[in-house]
């Protein structure tokens, strides 16, 4: 039997690069319309700074089969839109029973998580902190600091992503905002719409489906 060969890739903890990765993408501020509650603040900032890269992802996807792991890095700029900190779009895995691990490399951030029923959890992340996102949790990364947030991540190759799960509920149930004193606070999102029983059952049913990454 021919076994896959071990290998290594180097993580740059300052710039968030996965050296040797063949895959990368960026999200500019103008790409993130609709994820911040203060649309007027977003439009004003996008007019002057729309080409600013808010976050960038590099990953490596082994081609050995569906039992493999994807791994990579996320780099996120510091900044705010209104009183909300810069954040990723967020997602639940398309096969929702798949977990994910994040390992802080530099900076200070937070993982905001939400169950299909609307329970929320937060885990702060610094360098050398590992955050485990269990199966079935929607998750979004937030940069709380004044320096870039860099994390390494890994998740099963068959997990996939559903990015629309947040938009369908008018955002996540919680907002992570500046508390005006150099810190952050979690506040209820007044626009949040609970998922129906059918929507929740649909998420649970993905655990038995075959989903491409």
C-alpha cells in the first residue's frame, strides 16, 4: 500500500501566512456589506476605505480522501464599523456535526458562537490559546485588539461551510461591541430572528448527508 507522505508548512504568526500554501483569499471591507448592524457607518467607511483588507485566509487541503483535515491561517485587521469590531462573515459547517479548532498565534480576539436554537458562547483568544468549536455551533471570529489577529485552524475536509445561516436570522443573536472603556461587551441583536423548528431540523439533518468541502 502507498501511504501519504508526511510534510510540514510553516506558520508566520505575525503576518498570518501559511508558507507554502497554494490557496488563499481575501475579504475587503466592500465585500462585507450586510454583516454590520450600523449600515450608515458601514457605507461611510466603505466609501473611503472599501478596498481595505479586513481578513485573509490561507489553507491547505490534502487530496488523500474524505477522512483528511484542512488546515490554515486567518489574519484579521483591527478596526470597527460603528461600535462593532471587525469580524468574519461567520458560518456553520454545511455538515453541521463537524468541529473546528482555532489556535491563537498573535493579537487578541474572540470566537462568537451560537447554537441553532440561539444559545450563545464567547471564547477569548490570545497567542497560544486553543479554541474548540464543537459540532453544530455557528461561529464568527472578532478582532478585539488594536493589532492584527492571527489564528491557525483545522477542520475535517468534508465539513463544508454554510455562510447564509447568519443572514437568514438577520445576524447572530449577539453583537460584540466596544464598551467605550477600552474593552468589549456582548449585547443582544434586536434584529435577530429565531430559527424555525424546520430550520433547526434541517441543520441537524446535515449530520447524515454527504457534503463536499
